[in-house]
C-alpha cells in the first residue's frame, strides 16, 4: 500500500481538505490529514477503467502493473480513484458521492455501461439550491451516489 501512496504522491495528486472539523482532542499536525484518492476493487480492470471513463469522463494517469489503475476526473489532478483488480468480492465495497450536471443523463449512462440502478430518490432544499440524488452500483458492486444541484424555484 505504501508504494501505491508513493506513486500517487509522485503524480502530484492534490488533496481535498476534510469537510468536518477535527475533534478538539486531535493532535496538531504539520500536515493535516487529507484524502489522496478513493480506492475501489474491481473483478476486471479493463471493464472498471472503461466504466469510469464512459460514465464520468475520467482518464487513466498511471498503470501500476497489470491490475492497478489510477484515474482522475476531467480537468483535475485530484482527488482521483485507484482501481485494484481483485477476484475477492468481499473486498469490493467502495463508496463515494459525485456532483453531476444532469442526474438523469448520468443514470442513463450508468445503465448503458453495466451499472445497476438502485432507484433511490433524494430531493431536498439546501440553501438556495435543490439537491437531487440517486444511488447505483458499478459493475463490481461499488456503491456510488450522484448528486445534482439546481437553483431553487422562487
């Protein structure tokens, strides 16, 4: 695992600051904790790579051997995802939330590329916007929530 993190650092992947504040008892650190990338286990590396490219426009920035790919979102260096080929389904349990421009279009691309829709529906006013989301599983069982933010109607 250290070699994967070192490889990610070598790519210059930037980190995202945590959303929630750290507890008052957390020790002060010279470098605060940060997300380097999200990890997903897939049964077929080529299928996983194609799925994330077609659904989210991600691109592969590094191949680590035959079974590991580091991918980033369009126009970004980080956070990215690391796909690790593993035949052990019990390890396939990643999850994340991604904001998209068009929820329905994204869900259609998911279904067209081998994802399984959960048909969950969430809608709530969040400040001056309305958030709508739904969940799906990628072809390897990793759960993803896609969120669309739109201006609230007056």
